[in-house]
């Protein structure tokens, strides 16, 4: 009887909330079919071709098209209507996590969808989080929200705790291929040329407001990964209480190498390695490594 009660209680908690991410955030395979999560796809454009960043996304094919295209690939954020479809579910509490509002209109679209949906469904609770990050930064926030909800914390309790968690989270990355950043003007042509010619790999990171800045640089990818690990170790404390997430674009060996480098000097509560979905593949490009702590 007690077991049935506990199972029933757990199912009640699990069904009472839903976490919606835009497709810049990655999920492990086993959670992609979990009804507590839904990924709302962005649309990618390479030249004249449009590609949905959903379960049909083919990373290898996409990277080949990006490399062959002289113009910069682009992304289009989900429509408010598409977000509203995700809200139309049995869950009482809905948490939306989008990529940085300074990098995309996804947050604004989700927020507009929230306003429109609540007009007709005032009993639903919906909160939209600007991750001030991207990729596994969104995943970190989603997992933290889920852990609080599974503990039985209320919607009103979860929001400030998740915002505090987000504000303490930092995203770092090293790119092996700077073509996309060069094509979209985020890196000057001179700097991109010097980086590609001299094998200089900039270590980049997110600021508190979700913008991107250079944090350091090194000659060669291996030294850049060591540099990124040193920056993280110098900035973050209580690592044994934190989850290390590593997202790679078509380079699992580099992800494992970075894990090896940083874990020689620090212990983490948990470690998760994932491959990039479409939007992150577009920006990270072939060989890129994204880390959140």
C-alpha cells in the first residue's frame, strides 16, 4: 500500500510539470521521449535551403553544406504559435528555457506565446527563462528545474532558485573552425585569418547578460582545452557540487580529452557529454567544444 502511494505521488509530481527548451539546448537520448521535456525547433538556413532543427537533423550533412556555402548560415526562432502548441498539455506548471536573448529572438517569441496562451488559459502557470547562455547551458538550467520539481518544490519557489542557478552558471567554448563567426561578423576577418593561419584558438565565454567575449587564447586545440580548464578552475568554486556538461560538435575524442584534463584537477558531482544539435552545430562548427559549469 505504501509503495503504491509513493509511486502514485511520484507520478503526480512527474505529470504536473513540463520543461520546454528551444533546439539550441541539447538533451540526452533517453530524455527525448520523456513527456516532462519538449524541444521546440528553430529553423536553419544554409544558402537557399531551409532545415528544421528537430529529430530529422543530420549533423554530418549539415556541416558539409555549411562548409561549402560562401554565405553565413542563419537561424530563425520558433514562432509564438509553435511555443503555444508545447504549452497545450496536461502539465500544470510549464518552464521554458531559451537561448540568450542577446543572440536570438527565441526568448521574446516564447514570452509572447506565454502572454497569448495565459489570456485563454489563466489557470496555467508558465515562466520563460532567458538562459543567458546556449547549448548545454540551457540543459543545465532545465535539469536543475526538474530536480527542484521532483523534490516537490512549488512553481513560485522554483523560479527564483532557478534564476539564481542561471546567474551562477558560465558557458565556455573553444572552436576549431571560426568560419561561422567570421561570416556573421562576430570575429573580424583579420583575426579569423590570423587564427586559422597560426592555429591560434581563442577561448570564449559568456558574460552575465549572455553576450560572448574572448577569455584567452592558445596555440593549437590541445593547449586551448588546457587553457579553458585553467580558466574554469580559476573562476569556479565548489566544483564537487556542480555538474560539468560538455557538448561537442562531431568530436567526441576532444570532449573526452577535455574531461580528462579538467578531472585531473577537480571532482564534479556529475559529468554529462552530448553532441550538438542543429543551432549549436551551426555556431560551434565542426570540432567545437562547449562547456558549462
